[in-house]
């Protein structure tokens, strides 16, 4: 078993010293940081708060050779599935690429499916199924666009506009393809 201390000790002893010299610079930087924070604590807080409110997009990409099973994904803005995935997801955007496969339960604002989806899909705004897409299971949507060549089967229902996905207005069993 490799111990962390042993690995890092070898590096410091000179194994990698020729390509990456070690400099004793951290001591002055450590002394400078407290002085800076002491002088700017009251003025830095208002400038930092707007940045803290701004959140970068949380995007998860499941690559083409990746297989994930049995996960629950939360706080994800965009999920791109290029591989195979079995999960429960609540996000803003879902994209399943042409070779991507998703099995499970999804609740999203927008979904674009080029590959395969099997399970329970709730799309609060718009569902787009491309010509290469195959969707089966329980499908609920506010708006839908199905391109020629796409395959859709299962229970399909339209969400009520007033409740943004909380209730279903009509339901029908459809098999296409």
C-alpha cells in the first residue's frame, strides 16, 4: 500500500527536483494574507457578496464510455448523457446524445433526446425528440416536438399550464414506431 507521506517525501528528496524546483516562497505569502484580510475585511464583504449570489452553471457530462448506475442527481443545471446511465434526476436541462441511453426517473424544464430514454420523464417546459430518439415509459410534458423518425411509446400526458407540471390534463397510451 502506498502511503501519501512516502510519495510526497520522495518528491521533496529530489526525485522530481530537477524538473520542478521547490521554492521557500510560502512563508512571506502566509504573512501577507492575514495583513490583507485584516485591512480589507469591512470593505471586501460588500464587493464579494454579489459574486457569491451568482452561481456558475452546474453541468454534468457522462462521457461516451461511461456507465453509471443507481445514482440520484440533485442541483444539476444541465445533464448531458453520452454514455449509459441509470439514475433519478431533477435538473433544468437534459440532453441525451445519439448514442446516449438513460433509464430512470427525470424531472426537468427542457429535454432534448437524440438517443434512448426509458422510464418516467416529466418535462415542465419543452420536450424535443429528435429523429434518432427513442422514448418509452411514462412521459409528461408541457410542450412537445417530435421529429420524423423518432420512436415514442408508453403513457403520454400533457401537463396543466397553470401548475407547471403538478397536474395532468389528458392522458393517452401511444405507440409509434
